[in-house]
C-alpha cells in the first residue's frame, strides 16, 4: 500500500486491516513499527507495521492536527465532515474551527479527541478542583474572545467604548450583511466605530484586505487614528507611503487609505481596479458621492463613478455620513443603491416603504447616547459671548483696512488670470487675520511690504507647508500661502497704504485692547474663581498663537503655557498635552493641532480667541472638551469685537444658528435634553456653507450678504428637517438587541487574568488599590514576550483603560496585548482541559447543568459571518439560554469538591444533551434569515452542579 509513506502519529485512532472491529490507539511510532494499545483488550499493547492498520476515524469525530514535520504549525482542532480514498491515500475533510477552513488531511496526522459533549454523554465528569477551575477559565476565555469578535469592544482603545458604539458594531455584524450606511450624528465617534468594526472583522479573518477612501484632507488623520486608537499600524496612504506603477505591487499592500479625489483620476483608477478584490471598502463622508436625476437623465459625479466601479470589487461596502440626505432624495437613494443594488426596485419607492432602511442604514442620535449606567454622557455646556470694546484707534484702523480690502478686491476682479484670483485670496485671508488679532494682521502686512520691496531675508517663516486639502490646516496654510504671493503691487499705491496700516497697527500693539480684555476680564476671573483651573485657548493662526504665548508667559510664567499646532509631530503634541495636564495652565491650539486630541479629563474651560467663519469648525473645537468622559459642565468663552464688520456678520450668523437650533429642538418628540440641541447644532453646522458668502462681502454689499447668509441658513434648516424625518426609519441602538448576548466588562477580564496567572503558576502581585498587577515572567515566557518586555522580566499590567492612560508604563491587557492573546490561546486549547467537570458554588443550586456552546451562522457561500455564545442553565423544571448575568457564576472559584457527591448516570446525561441540543437548534433557527444560514453548534464546556 502507498500509505506506508506516512506513519501514524502518537494518539492516532486505527483499526486492524484484518479485523475491522479491532480498534486501537497508537502509543508511539517510528518508521519501522507502531506500538498500539487495543481498546477492547485491557492493557494489550502490541507492535505492528503501518501496513497492518488503517484509519479508525469516522465523520462526526473531533480531531486535532498533529502534523509532525518541522516548520508545520498545528491547524488546531476540527470536525471530520467527510472521508475518501484517493489514489490509495485515506483522507478526511476536516472543518478546522480556528481558521474556519475545510481541508483534506491524511488520517495518520489526526488525533481523535473527546470534547465536552462526548465526555458528558459518557458520564466522564471530573471531580477535580483543578478541572473545575480550568472549566471556569475556559468558559471565560471563550466568552471574552467571542465578545471581542462580535463587538470590537476589547480592541486597543484609549477609552471604554460607549454602548451606542458597541450596539452599532454588534448590529452590523449580527445582520449577516456588511453593506451599511452609518449615519451617526456628528461627534458620536465614527472613527471609533469604524476601527471597532475593522478589528472585529479581522478576528474573523473577514478583513484581510481593507480600502478606506476619504476626502483628501483626512487621509493622514485616518491613518493616525487607526494607529493611535486601535494599534492598526498596517494602514498605508496610497501615493504617499507607497506608489503602484505595476499591478503586481498591490499584493504588498492590504490595508490602504486613499484620497477620493486622487483615486477618481484616470491615471489612478485603472490601477486601483486592477488590484485584487477587497474584503471591505469604506467611504468616509459618503454624502460627497453625488448622483443627481434630472427628469429621465442621470448625472453622476466622478466620485460616485469611482464608488460604483469599486462596488464590483468588494462584497462589503460601508458608507459614513452624518448628513447623507441633505434634503435631496435622489442623491440619498443613489447612496442606498450603491449599498444594495439588488434592492433597486424597492428603493425606487422609498417614500412609500421607508422602513426598508432598517436593513441598511444605522443612525445613533446624540440625544439618546448614554454611558454604561444609562446616564446621558453630555454634562452640559454654557457659552459666553464676550464683547470686546473697541477704542477709537481700533475703529480708525478698521476703516483703513476696509479701504485696503476694497481696493484689493477691486483689483481681483480685473481679469481672470491667476494673479487676480490670488489677490482675492489674500484679501480674504487678511480679513480673517485681522479678526484673529492685531499681531496676526500686523505680521502679515509686514511680510507683504517686505515682499513688495523684495527684502527676501525678512520673508523667512517657520511654517511647514502641510498636505494640500487637509481641512484641519486651513488657517495655517493660509498664513503660509501669503508668503507665496507676487512681489508686485496689487494696485497702485498699495505700498503707501500698507505702511500707513503698519503705523496704525504698531500703535495698537503697544496696548492691545483685545488681549487686555481677554486677560483681565476672562482669564483672571476664571483663575480667581479656581486657581487650579486649566484653560484651552483656540486660534486659527500661528501668529496669534505665538503672540498669546509670549504675553501669557510674561504674566503667568514660562512653565504655564503649552502650544500645539500642525507643524508638530504626534510625539511633540503628546508631550505638550502631558505638560498642560500636569504642570501647565494654558494650552494654545490651532485647528490642526486640536484635531484628534481629547482633553476632557483635565479641562472644562475653552476660550475662542477668534471665531472661525465655518461654524462646523467651532463645533469641532468644542468637541475637544465637550465629549464622553467630561465630568464637569463645559464653559466656552467666544471673543469678538462688534465694531468690526466681519465679526458683526459672524456673530450674527452664530446667533441665527442658535435660533434655528432652538426652533428645531422644540419641534422634536423626544423629551428635551441638551444632547438633542447639540445633535441638531452639528447637523445644521455641517449643512451650512457661508464661507464663500462672507468672502464676497465687498462685491455684493452688506445687505445682500445678510440675505445670502439667511438663505444659506434656511436651506440648511430645510435639509435637516427632511433628513431627520426620513432617518427616523433607520436602525438605531436598542438595549434589547443585546438581551441574549453574553456581554463582557473589565471584571470578567480581571478575574480571568488573575485565574490564569495562578493556574499557570506565574509569579505576580495584585495591587487592588490601584487596580494593577505586577508580573514576573520566567525565562521561557520572557523570550515569548521579548518584544514587549525588552530585557526586563517584570511588567506592570492592568485591565482598566483609565489606569493605563494615566500610567504610561502600565501595559493594558486588551485583546491586542500579546500577554492576553497568549492566555486566551492557552485557555481555549484542548490540552488546557476544563471540558466536563463538577463545580460547587452557592449560586447554582437551582440548576443541574451549565453548558457553554458557540453557535455559528454562514453566508450563502459558506463564510462564517456570525457567532454567538450560548450559556444554557438547565434544571429538571426549565432550561434558560443566556439569562441575565449568565457569566456571574464563573467570576468566582468553585468551592472545594466533595468526592462523595453522586454524579448523574449516562441515561440522564444523554437525555440532558438531547434537550439542550434541541433548545440550541431552536434558538439558531429563530435567529437565521436569508443572509444568516445555520452552520455549526459546538459545545465548549459542561459544568455539573
């Protein structure tokens, strides 16, 4: 026979070729002979050669891969599905649970194992205290691992995910279809939800290739947040971190972030479409994918065409947008058709059956968001408009500036050449700088004079040009781009007028009234109220930032001020924030510096030294403090000078926005809470585009500008009303959705870790007062964790994210931790034990068995897309699946086992298994649908009480 080329491994189940009823287990083997213990013959061990035996395995048995060759890692355990003899080789099709792959394997490398159900049916129930503890840890390990797969909640995050974020990820994964529009309100953490979703899919091997398409200005931000928040370091930016000039090079890049406006271009899109299919494609700012219908004619934007072409390159598409409707039904339906092209006919009649959106749109409302205790996460905020009085000198300077702007804008309309357009940009930027600070406009005008007089030695600046289009850097880019303008006068007499302006601004700088009012009437009063207060100050411009730094240090000391802006590296920003939170009083930030920072734990006071023209930027600024984790009411102080025409318009715009928000809030059916108002404020701000209106003030005049701002606000209000009406039909977070889920929190992880340290006899010291554990690893484990430990043998760990954030040297044991992954792998392995055991605990006296199982569902092509942990509590009277606090019994060690306890007989065990199997089958059937097909029920452990 050809089978003699493979030798059965120790543990392999065989039968004698001349006596098919004689089964045995290989005790040891070599190339010449096998030592076999025959099952029906007590203590009978005989020697034979490989040709004397064949496989004793049959379909339905559970086996472990024991391939002996060097370099082969075990595929773990799996279920035999089928057997065959091919070309003389006996092989078995094994469905391996870890990799979820079905593979034909030679029987010689498979070892039959007895899982929990098999052991229980045979009455094989351990009375060992050690086995009872192993069963407890085995159950916890599977529960922790599966909760992370289903929610992504135990991924590498700097804060505990909120219930609405967990619910969203769980809902999408449990739906059986990964094509969704996530339409959460502004500020609810779309980046966290996306990262959790990717993390969960990676655990299931369903996200081996991911493409994230974003606006040009957000590519770097997404890359930073995927790394900082989730430790997903694989993401690379297309055409920046790597370039593709040949299709084969795509094989080197599985996690890609790309700018939508770059990818849509002909010289990039063809290369992109030639890449291997993607497991998941995500479009941020999905509302930018525009397809409009004009009668019978449909016009698609290049962005939409890109998305439509990529749709055929993935089974799973996620669109992110807080404002997907924007009052335009045809554009909204086009987005839904991208997600579910097979439901195009239904979507054509969306107005008549809007409930179909529940299968494809998920929306969390800011007004409904709570923490894990059910408390609204927003503690409230108070906004103070600080009217800075103007002196006659300031008013005169404003009039001179207005004349300069008038002449400049006039020059910008004389021709369509780039020089003319550049003049208009310069005038608009100067207006913003003037509203920011006298110092900012003074420096800009000085550089303009130096430019005209070609004194290039005075043009040096410390600004680094940042990525074009990055919306976080608008203000800083504007300052930089001023230095790139022409050295020719914009209009006759510009130089003279500039010098007059410099003379006036120099006089104002001697006694800067805005700073004096800021310091005396705002800062001093805040600190007199509480000297330990910390203050976050925002400005769009670095010249203003530097001016504030110098003057605040003069009054409060050099150690009092930290800066963050777009020129700083991530590490520099982190150090500045750390200094602010520990020693400093003031953190002065630009828009770019503030993006992505979370200061809610240390600060609840913000001063906006200037007000951005784009109201969404103000919402984003406030979001640095007004977010989950803020324990105090947030105080916001907005400085403005009403004698300035621009600032008059801006403050008028903000007042009108507040009025619209109040009007819309009063119309909602929800019980009023502050979160609802902020929810609508975010929607309105995201809809308004008034920057162009303000920049055209000099061309259209003050009256028409007021009218155009009002028109923009009215349009935004109508769009928000339409969007809110339709999106009421979208799916949203529902606490009942997790009713049958076994939810994990830090107490489960902590108990599991302590238990594993004890059972593996790893030296450790628990410090409950600070919620940390100090672990000393032996040499073997030191080598295993060398990348984490370096040369050390001791490490301090915690299961509390807050503690890990506060203590930089403390390692967080989440599911990204090598230590945690090792513990999980050990506890879920067959060799760990804990499959069937007697437990003795006071909390289970009403139940006779507690079984833990994993149920799996697959899609229409056999891919596993849903798993659920089911813990069945059984008594003679009833059987309950996943009752409340189902894991509580496993949070404490079993009491000592009394060996005199009588175990159930085999008939009882068989009847119990039959009843539990039927209950699990019924549960699986009730949760199956066209997208979720039943796949497998696997028992994990059986605890007998």
